[in-house]
């Protein structure tokens, strides 16, 4: 059996991608990971498509300089806006978070009535809807999407079960509930932290975590290519951030489940796109 | 009497500074203004001091290239972190939003027990407290500050009177009320939009709008220098933004009170610090 000891590259606009990394590490504990959080330019969700594509190219080029065997775009906005472009310009597999979650949602929904929540940019691209319709083929599905722009700041402030968060969440999901969804895609890497609250609001709805689906998909692709590491050691993650934001280390544990040790700052000025 | 027809430069990390510009235009209707919103890198409040200073220098240099007679730093974070540096390196007057509001708060408070709310970075610098103590001199004042990080996204989502905003605001201001403040500085350019809600919560507390105070101060400085425009025409504002973010134009009206016409994009790559 083949193997590949090179690390897996993961990038996000900031901290949310750590909720994807969490599942990647859990499912592939013998892999090495290089994580880049573009904290100097977070959030991507309020930037133009052109700017998001430039940033995604720079992040990917940085990871390729670290000799990664795969790039995981652990950010829904960048996956929605920049994935095709990255895949066309990169020799290693580039995996976004949208396709894996879209497929699992279609497979897990019995009624075919599926909800998607995400940032305003992610929802406006309809990337989840398109991926689901493509995968469902001739099966009839019904997709209802809504943007939940306040969920990211509420999660970052730790108001995971606050009454205010509940009131805002009720406003957001009311139209989805009215449409009778049985499955809801958490289409933003911050949202899994709201799973308990969302489950309370909609106990009969299946919640689909894009990070968990993506990690499963990443492992399957590497397995298929004979490119998993055969190391017997528990491997480590190297963290890079583009700005030493005070909140990164304090919030990181909430997303990753373990402490982020010693993130290394890499200045935005040093990010280039020449390798891509 | 002398006069100066050059425009007044105003910059902010994005849209909040428009609530300052609103008062500048109202008080000096015959002036021309050049407004730069650094929308490609908003928000500044979660960046490191080093990064905020770099961005503030680049914004100021851009305004100086437009031959401005004064720079108004219409952003509390940049005022707290970068004002001294800008003032030391610039020949035109550079005015931040903190000193004007701090002075008015001290003057308007009867009890001397004053509250300050702002973003996490602004509050962590204690810039308002220092400015107030400096101005109060030997008068005893008592300053209580608290960060309200969710107010910016709540305002940008237009939840100005939503029950969730009320619940979050009650959490934020409870310790200030417990300390018996009679005056509250709205130390973030987004917060004036929450004045009605905050007034409902604390009807006996005087709210101090940093933008209004800064505009008054800017006019006084220009008057003192004989540098107001003597044009009899109603002058205009030129808007520049570093990214064409979809929300800028749609939100701008809420902050400025009138429509923002045709903002011109200036790429971040074209911002330099050589003039500063």
C-alpha cells in the first residue's frame, strides 16, 4: 500500500476552520497538518468575490510552499467563491466544505426538504443548493436557505445558549421550519458550536456539520489515492496566522477542542500567488 | 478673515465613520470632504496594534494625497491606537474621536460618574479614561468602561430595537448602572444608532455621541486657524472605499442619513505610507 508523509494543508479566514480541523485530526490522528488562519483579513464574508479569490490564492500558495499533499478550504465563503479557481490551478487535491456537506445532507434527508444556513455571501451564491441538486440528480429535493449573519459574532462572544441568541435563532429558522425541513446544513464553520441550541429549537431536524462531512471526505480521497500517512506516531499541527489577534488563542480552544500552541505569525505582505 | 478651500479628510475602517461625517457635514455645510472607508480590511477592532497603525498611516497618506487641510480619524479603534503616531508625522491637524467626546462627557456629567462603552480594543486601551482624567484635572471623576462587542453586528443587521438587542444591552450596561453613572459615552461610531434603545434602558443617563463632539471640535479648530472654507456653495463629499463590499451602499444611508453616491474603489495595494 502506498503512503504519503506530507502534511495536509488547511486554511480559513480565521478561527472557524478549527472546527473543521478538529474532525480532520480526530479521523486522521497520524497525519501532520499545516493550518493557516488569515486573521489579518478576517472576515471574508463581507469582501468582494475578487478580493476573496485573491486571498484564497495567497493562502493556498502559502500551504503549497509547505509541501502539502492536499488543501482543505475550511471556510464556506472561500469554498463558495474560490474553489473552482483553486482546483484549476493546483496539482494537489483541493477540497472545499460545501460539496461534502451537501451530499451528506441529501443522503440523510428522508423527506428531501433540506435547509441551509450560512453567512450572507455563502447563501447568496446558492453553492449548497447547486451542489445538492447536482448530487440528487433525478430525485426531487426542495432546498430552503437563509443567511444568519449574527451567528458568527454570537458564537465568538460565547453566547451559545443565551436567550438573545435563541430569539435571533428563532427569527432565522422560522421560515425553514415553516417549509418543513427535516435536515439542516450548518453551512458555516462557526455554527457547530450552536448545535445544542439549534437542536433544542428543532429537536426532530437532523443537523449536518460541514466540518465533519469534509473530514470524512478528505480521508476517503487520501485513502483512495493511497496517500494517507503510514506513520505510527500521533502527529502534530503547525499553526500560522496572518495577524496576532488577541482573540485567536483564547477562542481557538472552543473551536478545536484542544489548546492551539504557539501560532506563528506570517505577514500578509509575505503571501504571494506565484506558486498558483 | 482667512479661509482655506481644501477639503477635510475623514477615514474609518468602514462604514461607522459615516455617523461622524454626518455631523461634520451638518455643522460645516460649505466644506468639501474626502471620506475613505477601508472596507477591504474592516474591522480594525480585532487586529493587532501594529497592523492598525500601518492601516491608519496608509489611510492618512491617501487623504494627504488629496490635499486635505485636516484629517479626522472617524474610528475609535484607530483613534485609540494610532492618533499620537499620526499627529507626530503629519503637518495638518489630525483629530481623533476620543478626546472631544471625553471632554464633553466630563463637562456634562454632574455627578462625575461616567460610563464608556466601545469595542473590545477601544476599551482595553482605556483611552477614554485617560483623556477624561487628564481633562478633569483636580476634579474627582469616576470612570466605568465596558466592551460591547455585539453592538456593531447588531447595528449592521438593523436590529436597533429588537428584543435580543435589548437583552444583550441590558447585560452590557448592568454594571455601569450599578455604579450609578449619569453620563454614558458612546465610544464607537456604530453606537449612536442604538441611542433610542439605550435611552429607553437608561432614561436618566446623558448619552454622548463621539461623532457629534468631534464635529464640534473640528469646526472650532478650523475656525481658530482661519481655515474654514468661505465658499457659499453647498459642498460635496467624495467617497472612496478599499473594497466594493455589497453592504457599504445599502448600510451607508442608515449611518449618514443621506445616500452615498458612487463610492470609488481604491485598491489596498495602492495605499502607501511614503507621504507619512
